[in-house]
C-alpha cells in the first residue's frame, strides 16, 4: 500500500498580476518547497514563461523532472482550461490568446494543466482543506477583488465556456459603488479588500482619534484588521460593515448554489476571526430557514489554496478536467 | 423503431396553491388531455390526494392505468424529491412531512415521482421546449413570486438538500422592498408579478390620465401588460422598469451559473415580447463581455412547462433523479 505522499509530486504555479509563485506539492497536499518572483508584467508572455521555468527548476532542485507528475498552473481568467489557452489577462501586457499549456509542455517535457485561479483554489480546499469530503461547497476569495469556485453535486461547476462562478460580479446594490468592470453595485466593488481600504481611507480622514488616521493614503484592509484587534472603534465599525457586505453576498451564494459549507480565503480572510461573527449573524437572520445552519469557515490552506489546487490538477487529473460538453456554444 | 410518442404516456400533476392541474403527456411532450380543480387549501393533504386521483382518472378516461408509465408531481417546496416527501407548503393547511409519493403509489398502483416546481418546469423546457439540446441553462418563472431551476454541465443542479436555485431570494437591493420571506431586497420582492402589480397600483393612483387608473385595487401585472400594448405611457414606463429589474437578476444568473440560454416563463412572461428589449439591453451593457451574447428567451411550453416536466420525470426517470450524495448533510 502506498501513502498519499507517495502518490506523486507536482509543481503548482500561481500566476498572478503581482507575483508568480511556485510550490512543490506531494500527493497529500503538503508543500515541500516554494519560490516566487515578481511577475514581469511588461515583458510579455514569453518573459513570464521563462520565469515559470526558473521557478519549476528552483522548487525541484536535486530532482529529475521525470520524478514529477507534471505542472499545474492557476491563472486569472478569462481562459480556456480545456484548450490550455489564456484568453486574456488585463493586468499583464500582451497576454491575449496565449497557448500556455502547449508552450510549457514543450519547454519542460512534462504534462501541464491550466485552471482558472478561483477554481484551482476551490479544488485545493476540496482535496486538502476545508472542503474535504464535501460534495457541495463554494470557495470565496476576498482580496484585491472577489472571486471563487463552486463544487456542486460532487463536481466542479463549469457552465458555458467554463465561466460559471463569477461571484464577484453579482450585483448586490444597483446604486452602489462602481466596479472595475464598469457596473455599479458588484459585490466585488462593495466588499473586496480594495473596497474596504477605500472606505477606510475616507472614514479615517475624518476620524483623527482613530489609529487608522495615521496611515493616510497607505491605509489598506490589512491595517484595518490590525487596528480592530487593538479595539480601535473605527476599525471595529469598518470590520462590522465589511462582515455585513460579505454576508449579503454569502447568503445569495447559499440560496443559489446550496453548498454544505462556504469557505472564505484571500487576503481579507486573514482577519476571518474578526469577520465571522458578523457573517454568521447575517446568515442566521437573512438566509431562508433551511440554509441558516450552513457554516461559513476560513480556508485551511491560507495563501496556498491555489498553489496546492493547481498542483493537484496533475496529481489527480481525471477527477477535475473540464467537461467536453461544457465548451462555449 | 419507435416514435417518441410511442415511448409511453404519463400524467403530470402541477400542485399549486390555487389550482391542481393535470395533463396526459406523451413521449414527445405533447399534451393529449388536461384537467384542473381549485386546490382544496383547507381540507388537508388527504383531500388534495383525492383531487389528484380524480384528475388522473379524468385525463386518462378510456385508458387502463397499466398503459401509463406513471405520474409525475410538481409541487412547491421545500420538499425531498428523493424521499418523495413534501416537507411543507405554507399556503396549504396541514401540509407538513407528507409522504405524497408513497400515498399516491398505493392509491394508483403506478410509479410516482415528485419534483420541486421550478426544477420540474426547467426539465420540461429542457426536454421539450426552449432548452432542448443545451447542457447549461437557467429557467426563471416570474409570477406570484420568482422561482426557477438550473441545468448545469448537462445535469440538474441540486446542491445540499436539493435546495440549489432559490433564485428569487437573491438580494439585489439591500434597501429595497421587503420580501414575503422577511428580508429586504430579494429579487422576488422587486420584480415578481406581485411586485409589478403593487408598484402599478401606487403609480396609477396618482396618474389619472392612464388607462391603469380605472382598475383601482384590482390592477395587476396582467392589466399593465395589456395597457402597454395600447401604448399607455405609464404602463410602458412600468414595463421598462420591470425589464430593468429582471435584467439585474438575469445578469447575476449569467455570472453565477454561465448558462447558454436563460428561459423565462410564468405569468409575467406572457408579456415577454414587451420585456425582452429592456432585458436584452441590460444584458448587453451590464454583463461581463463573455456573457453579453447569451440569449434570454421565452419559455416555449408556456403554462405547461411544469406539467410536461413533471410527466417527463416518469417518462425518462433515470436521467433526472436527484443524486444520493446531494442529500442534506
């Protein structure tokens, strides 16, 4: 009998607008080595391809590539996971219709799999984190924006063009703040870490007694969470408001997908213990009765959900591949 | 080779708060006979069971029951489709934990299947209507409330407790009108036929020049649609506003489920030709670019989506049964 760790090794890559991160992951989801570089945002896809090659080499030092199952890449969308093509990354120059999987397979001589970052993180939590053993759960990442992935009836929910689960662009307040997508009222525009930072800067400017007033334009969600832990009144108010806004969207997710659990990750989730009472209160009072018992919990893999999920794509490929019939019409 | 019509006959039952309707349906989705009774809302479940027996007899006159594949029942939730038990129908007295499938099977000596009304209608449109051949679509019914059913990746989306797809209770305006569920801002409370009637009565009371002013307290969504067809200014304004509100919710459904098509049924959909331009405009301007091309169309089976869908549950049972692993946790 083999232990999970002996089932194989894979490298997970998290291609983000700020950093490219890599981790060597074993079959039990353990991270054995990691490395990161600042993303070359202006050099074009080929420069980033070289960064990925360097990171794979760095995390597998002393190993032969033949001992790897392959490389799984998590990237922002829109992308075609099945074709292995990134259709566009707005924050990176020149990333239009990039056949990343074909390029990397040729460069590395290894199987390569591509997945949307929200879904990769959901898969990471599903296999090795807070979603283990569940057939229905929603992963929500709250950081610069709000994204996520949905596991429903024991499978990744894909939809047309594998585009299901754009949860951050659910309108929750039609007259609310305008989103980066151009629409007013998206959940992301109200409740992301970016939005929390903006509201905090406005409020702090007129609240000189708060710890937050000292930060000026550098004030972000991180400082709000830290100040709330010291009992700062404004910070606690901001956290309560953030929990309320997260609660509105999470209750919608309960009604729409009926998960057994909602798992919250991303930067803001580092303050999840502060947010959870307000979110729970919202769920217990605003969800329809059959949904009120559904737990909302923090991601267990922290910042590694996406890296581990990406690696697991090649460790257990058959279970997670997009479905042929779910391609764009 | 058999024709679709020769695949069998079944009776579909649509158990509603106002009417119990029945239809004899063939394997191609054609309605061969129909009957209806006003629901005995105070006599308790056993009185309604007798009504269903009468309706089955009426729609199958001259046939032997052995020529039927069975009876499919569409009912409002919450219900446990797999166990065949209605957990509760708030508008009917005494409907708590009613084992309807077991009762009816014993009374009729036929296979009986139970399904949530939104999902039954979605299945009707999927097999025989506007959703034919699609792997991903959302059925939305807009009448007294807003409900629906979701087909995703070629299957009915179930979720925990088979409760996915409570689309009417998605919050779209946290400060909006209070819903029958008690929460402010549900889509249903803003955009159902009931909500349209309420707004119309308020507006008509202060608009004596409108055709709508004559109806007083009897004014409903139906009269608004009729007056809009004659060019009444207030009615056209109300229709435009209704299309806007439907558009907000439908764009959310696109982002969340990524259907290939959204199918709109229910009473308000009888004015779908009037609503469609406004809905389409909303989708083309407010959906994220990859979702803007998704069509929003009227249900093809009209008021029969649920009846035909319910019948089809026993005509092709294997494809549509709830999944064992999707039971409540």
